[in-house]
């Protein structure tokens, strides 16, 4: 079973999980390839939900394509559940997210939800966070000072660049990756995050930081994780 099949398997398990919710609820939906499999699996059951709240423009586009109602989060008081993937998750349910660049909106939607349902394959489970470079979304004006402060924390900092290719030149762009919020992302490699709650709070205090991709203060409540033998459900 390849990774795409594992993602599809856990996406279908997440569909079954959220269909246990009463009808007429509003569901929070995350961003990324695993979340896409979840959206596709849930599409035939969209009438079960009053609507959705999306964590990115890409997710909104996919939800609308499937006929889901996408609501403005400013018009929603709370969500029963938020379903999203993770780049890494540790045994306590703390996560690194933001590989796709949607970390700020993901964290906002997660904060609205009673329950965070993390969906991933077993390769994302780690004993200690940090092997995956930690994304930090910043105001572009602050790149220099934020980079200096992140280096002091022991990481190697790199500005994320756009993966778009210039068709005329056949070259990959070296322009900064720009988030849906107009921010830039610094990826911090080489960290071993023994205390995610402390590091999240510390990074959030750096002037110019919009959001750090550590989901510790709002961690996973439920983990659905797929491997070759099926899907396991873990609660934290």
C-alpha cells in the first residue's frame, strides 16, 4: 500500500468519524493532500452538514467544487470538529503543521473547534518533534530580525520560496512563497522540540511573527492514523 492509498484510507476513516456528529453542524476543514482525500470521501454526504469553514483558498476551491457550502469564519461562533493533517505528531498529540503554508488559518479554525481530529499516515508519528522543519509565518518587513531571533533558538533558518516555474525560462522561481494572508514563511530546521508548549509561546512573542506551526496549545484531541494493517484511533 503506497502513501496515497494510506492517505485515502485515513480520509475515509475521518469521513466515518465526522458522520457520527448530529446533522446540521458546521465542520472545520484543513489543508493538504490528506485533507483533500477527506473532502473527496465526504462529498457524497455533504447534506449531513449545514456548511464548512475552510483553512485555505485551495481547500475552499475544492469544497465548492464538490458542492459544499463554505462559510465565513467570522459568521461562525464555534465548530464541533476540525479535521486536518499534520507534518509531524508526537505521543502527546502535539503537532508541526504548515508544510503547505496554511498554518495561520489552520490555527484560527482549530481554535474555534471543540475537537481537533488529526488524520495522517504512520510516517508522521515521531517521538520528538523537529525533524520536519518548523514553519513560521512572518510579516515580510520583519524577515531580518525574526531570522536573527530564530537562529538564537538553535535552528537553521531558510526563507521558503515559491515552487512556481517560469514557463518562458524553464526555471524555478526564487521569489518568496506568499501565504493566503500575504505573509512569508521561514522554515526552521535542526530543532529537537522537547517542550512544544514553551517553544510555541516563546516564538509567538517575537515581533513580526504571525504564527508558528507548532500546534501545542491547541493540540490534537483524536488521531486517526493509517498503516498497512488499517486505521488506528488514538485519543489524547
